[in-house]
């Protein structure tokens, strides 16, 4: 009997087919905002290097509605990145004491703890 | 013997992902929302303060890391995501993504050195 | 009282007559202790003898009955009708593999990949029988035990969009098994396996979607194995860079 295997094409919209794929895509999309934010810091530093007036204009631009909308969206995606990154961290570093494999919970918690400390530190420095 | 050169980009991706997981949210919050909306004083980002910061050699290195690593992280992830969305993996997409990250990193270095 | 029934929609493909696969719906009796495989067996025995599918153990051990059930890769001997009743159940062959006939897929690609990662202990030196067994402590065993649980059911390949997008990707189960033998204290074959696992088609095609680990019926967690292999391979790469005269 002759064979005729049939290969189904993966649809381009595969990431919409299932909720977990869609949240994966949201996580991946965070890169757009994280990359854009890096570029924005470079721009701010460039304006800073140009002088007081130019930097002032940059600060004013940060107050414009489009900038606020961008940053609000960027914050949401940055948080998606943070949460997903921390939740996957235990997979990269399996812990075992003697015969017992440890659960990933403490590793994730440790990441959150460091995150809180770092964020509080940055906020504190910014306010002084 | 290297079986692949992927470890270079992957280590930048992973390092950048780690760094931005820890610092990007709070930075976006301060510079993009809290200060512009007046939740934090404008002094936080004032010209004089930022100039002092950007002229400090240690701060320059930190600033460069905070720009450079997340940028490479983003470029690598963008490349894989474009592939996920159906763009063929190819030299063009690779050159554009990594090239943009390289340009951004050079721009950051030049600006930081000149301040 | 009439017996409750359930509709099962099955993707059929008969290569000698069909141009494309198409769905065919069957009505089967509903029993709350039945799994999807029971429904398929009922169809085959009582309704349509032409239906083809693979199964053997009916107890989540042999790994041959993997199918897409309502879009999710599952062992059909492990998917209870009661979790879907009274809704229709849609059964398709595993995603990302060519369909041989009905629910039977062509898995040669995986078999080749599995072989390529040398999934067996490669000792540094052959041990003579009178040297006795190679001892291993429970702690040493536990570093890799979860990866030994793999039953080659290929649910992870069906769940992996990167395998779907890049068929050359070695893929979750094979990479998890490579990692399993690399971690084994009796083994010295890592260098050989790295030729495949750390190549461009190895771990680097993985974007950590994580679905392989979600769908794995044996909690193998291939995503973790791949992630750990990426890290170890990266460390190798930097070591080789810093010490080009080192071994290899
Ligand atoms: S890793 Fe899990 S899902 Fe993949 S083939 Fe093995 S048992 Fe099946
Ligand atoms: S029939 Fe053996 S795993 Fe389902």
C-alpha cells in the first residue's frame, strides 16, 4: 500500500489558539517596550549632554499624553516580563539537598525579595 | 570547540532579561509616570542632578549596563518573536535586530563618554 | 431511560481516498469512568472498523496513544470523558507530525533525533562483570530521576511551537534525555551529546514557551532540562574562549 503522509500547516495565528500561547506572546512582546525604553534613556542622556534647555524640553515631552500612555503600557509589559522571568527562574537552577529535590518556591520568593529591595533602593536614591 | 556561537547572544539575552526584570519596572515608573505626573518631585530628574550622575564614572558604567543589556535582550527576543509571528529566520532579520542593538549600544557609549 | 451519549468529532484521513483530512462525528455512550480511548475503542468495535489509532497499555505507560483532544495534546487513555461531558469532544492526531492515517502520525523524525543524542550510558571505561555494579547513591539518582520518566509519547513535541516552526529543532524529549544521561554519574558521554544538544538546532531554538512541561504526563519538565543545558553550554563556550588551549 502506498503511503501519503499529510502534513498540516501550522497557522500563523497559532499563538491565538490557546490562552497559554497568548500569554507567552504577551511576555515576548515585552521586548518591544523594554527595547524602546532603552532607546529613550539614550535619547534623554543625549539631550542632557546638549544642555539645560534641551534637557528641559525632554522632561516636558515626558509629560505629554502620548509619553504617559507609552510609559503606562511599558510598565505593564515590564511587569509581565518580571513576573514571568521570576517564575521560570527555578527551572534554570534546580536545588537539591542530599536526596531531596527542593521545590522552586523559595527561589522565586528570593527573586521577589531582591526585586523589592532593588526597587525600594532606586526609589530612595531618586527622592534624595 | 564551539558547536555554535549562539551562547554569545544568548548570554546577553539572559543577562539583559535578568537585569531588566529587576530594574526596568521601577525605572519606567519613576521617569515615565511618577515624575511626569507629579507623584515625585521634578528635582529627582533635574538637569543638575542628572548631570552630576552622568558625569560620575561609576554611574556611567551602571547607566551603560542598564541601557546595553536590556537592549540586547530586547533585540534577541524581538528576533525570535518575529520568527514566531511567521517571519522566516534569515540574515536580514538578524542583521536588523542585532544591528539596531549594536547601534544603540554605541550611541549610549558615545553619549556617556561625552557628557 | 435512555443511556446518556456524547459526540466525538474525529479528524479522519485515509490516504488512498482523501485529498485532505476532514472531521467525522460519532455518537458514543457516555460512562463517567470512560476515557477518550474507550470511546475510540467503542467506535472501532461497534460503529466504524476503518478508524485507525495507536494504543497499547491503556494506563499511561506505553506512550503510544497521544492525540490532540480539544486542541490540547493528551494521552487518550488518560483523558476522562467526564471532564468534557456533555460537550462534544474533538480528537485530532498530534500536532506538528505528518498524519499517516486518521489519528496515526509519522514519528520517524523524533526517532532519528532521539538516536542522535545517544540516550544511553556511555561509560568512561567499560567495566568487566567481575568488577561488580557501578554504584550510585539515591542523591545522585535524584539529580536526573525525573528525566528517566519519559515515555516518548511526543505530547511535548505537539505542544512546542518552535518544533512546529523549525522542524530541524531537536526538541524537548530528546534534549531532556540528553540531559538525563549527562547528569548520570556513570556516564562520560556529554561531549558527544553536546555535538547535537549545543548545536544551532539544539537547545538554542527553544524560546522557553514552557508548554512541553505543561503537557508532559510524566512531569519530566523538558523545559527545565533545556534551560539548564543552555546555561551549561554557555559556560562551556566562555571557558573555551578564555582558555583556547584547554582541552578541546
Ligand atoms: S518529555 Fe513528557 S511529553 Fe515529552 S515525550 Fe517524554 S513523557 Fe511525553
Ligand atoms: S495507551 Fe499506553 S499511554 Fe495511553
